[in-house]
C-alpha cells in the first residue's frame, strides 16, 4: 500500500512539474513574441513608409521665374520672307530692360536651321527710349546696322520687318518704332526704304 501510494504521489508530482514547465514555456514564447511586436512597431514609427501616392507623384513643371515667352522674327535663308520663333527670355522689371532683352535675343539669331539673322553681324543695341504720348519706341543701334548691311531691297525689307514685327508682337503699347544709328536718324539703312521717320507697327503686320 505504502509503495503504491508513494508511486502515485511521485507520478502526480511529475505531472505537476510537466504542467508547470509547459505553462512557463508558453509564457516565455508569448513574452518574446510580444517584445518582437513592440520592436517592429517602434521601427515603423521611426521610419514611416511614404504613402504610395506621394512616392509616385511627379513634380509639376513650373514656369521659369523672371522670364517670358516672346515671339522673334527672322529671315528665311532661301526666300525673301520672314518667319517667327518662340523663345523664352529673361525679363527685367523696367520697360526699357524688357525691350533690350528681347532685341538682344533677336540680334543673337535664330535657332532653326531655315533661318538667318536679318540684323547685320556685330550690331549692338545702344539705348532704348519710349515716348508714351506718341506711343513711339526709339531703338538706337550701333553703326554696324548700316555699315555691315549686305544691301539689296529684300535684305533691307527683312531687317526693318524683323525689328518692327518683333516689337509690335511683344509690346502692344508700342504703335511705332523709330530706328536710330549712333544716336541719329538715318535716311535709309541700305538705300531702298526710308528710315527717317518712325515705322508704324500696323503697316508691318
């Protein structure tokens, strides 16, 4: 009897130990899992993933500050006519600065292969003046406008046309353009078109 009783008590103690160890093991595993979960959540909070919408968003193009699209006229290389190009140029705040920057872009020449500059090489714009009462713009060019001109009625027409059309299209407040050379009026640029009076913009459209 005593031996059976002792054996039964021993078996019950073993079962109790097994149950205790099993519960303790589950508690350890659960604690480890919970700790891992906290670590993952902490990492995600430190480095949040960007929303999908923001990650694939492409920045919208912005207009260049301090610039504007202008229309410039150039002579055709193979025919006595002019054509237009659209160019992005920097602009100043004052009216005369804007005129100067547009005219300097014109003097620089065309970007298309079909075009040539109708303003003689070496020509520079010396000064810009504007009479608001008469709506007349005064453009004073260096002597190369006349001295370096290739001559011919078609070439002279293109020179006047590209200057007047470029001003008329970009500055609607201007109704006429007076071309000067070294600060003075000239009778003509190449002998075919009178230039001693302002050119009306409406006549060159």
